[in-house]
């Protein structure tokens, strides 16, 4: 392999997984510095997004009582906006307030109460833009200058909740993908045009078309134990993201937010789309949704494609939906 095509790999533990950056066509020392820059960003985001960190923005939201509000960072606000959009578009199949349901699995008697606390409709996301009074504006200014926005999350006091209490936001189904998306502009600032980044191999994002000139994209393995069933061992990502959710490692650990029960729709689901946060969230949602619902979603969103494996009596059934090839 020529120096121009050399690959440099760097790994970092964060968000309870191993992130890896593979950089092509750069000197190793330069690539290492760029990798450290993105790893620093991941650590910063983890401090904001983790519900297990008492000082995080998410923990602050989880301490809210109905009717209360909290200011959060622009990063957390954007991640919640994406989550809310996916929640609405999938009919609630993806919902980051599922944390209460996850906790309730350890205490069956609290299941009904947890269902009452779940639901993105309990959150209101608001951007507040302030302006200085005219008296404080510059004499020649046509209008008062704006000061930075404030990002506010409110816990709505919705009638019919099972009992008063806080939400339990858990961004485990979208946070890693969101972090990968945030790595892209950093690498671009470093002038890196070809890289593959992934979070624990469950979500990957390709920057550029390929690590080698004769390849149609970055090669990413997708099969695992299902490779024979789906007839695919790897795909090539070209400026795109791929995410997978399944039951083979942790069992049926993903819950259907609408019922609080383990997802029973599919054995595994892969999603390919332009952004890692979206792919991350949709792979979780598609594991819960029925095949027909996933097909309808892909039809309405042409930039999203899915590969599903469903359990049948005669063996696993494979569904290629959207522009999957």
C-alpha cells in the first residue's frame, strides 16, 4: 500500500463503547492529532448527554418536575430535536424517554407508572432569542443587537400521567450516532477528506468515498452471524452512515416505548442514511416496528434504506427496503 493510501487507526473509550477513527492518506502524526481532537469532542459530548452523569444536561432535565424548565446546551438541544423528529415520524417506536421503562424492568410493580412517565410529548423544546433594549443599542444601529440564543427544555404537566414525577431521558439509542456526526466538521477542519469512524461497530460513518481508489466506498461488515441468511458480508459506504440493532448479543433488551415490552418485530435491523444520529435512532425504531411500517417510512424518506431479518417458522426471512442494494 502506498504512503498516500496508508490507513491509521486510533481508538478511544467513551459512552460505554470503543470509538475508532480510521484516517486515510495522511502522515501518522498528523492523523493522530486529528483523532485526539475528535476524541476530545466525544468526551465533551458524553459529559452533556449521559444520564448517569449527575452534572449533565440530561440529568438536569431528568430532575425536572411537571411544569419546570431548564436551559441546556445547543448540542443537547439539537440531539433532542432529532430524537423528537424520529419519534414523531415513527409513531413513537423510537423514544428517548424510554429510560423509565428500562429502569422499571427491574421492578415489575412500577411498570404502569413508568408508562405514564414515558413519551416525548412530555417535553417542550424552545429556542429563545433575546435582544438588548433600544437604549443599550449602538446609536447608529437600525435595530437592537441580538444576544446568543437560549435553549430551553420544559417538562409539560400533561393531564393523565400516571403519577407526578420526572422523566427519564436516555439517549443511548442516538447519542453515539450524534457524536459521530459531530466528528465530521472537526476532521474537515483538519483537511481530512477520507475517513471511517464508528462507535463500537454498531454505528459507522464514512467520510469521503473510499480508502482505496479502486473501491466504491469504505468497506463495512454487516453480516455477523446473519451473513449467510442475508447474503451480504459487507457493504461499501460512500459519505453515508450505517447502523445496526439486534438481539444476538444482549437478547431482547430493546423495549417498545409504546408498550414497555421487549421489541418483537425483528431479530436485527440495519439502516443506511446520510447521518449517523438518524441511522442510530432508526435502527432502534425499525427493530420495534412492523415490516410494513418500515417499508412505508423508507418510501416517504428516499435517502433511508433498511435491511431487516425477521424470525419465521422455516428460518429467518430477509427484507431489503428502500434503495438497499
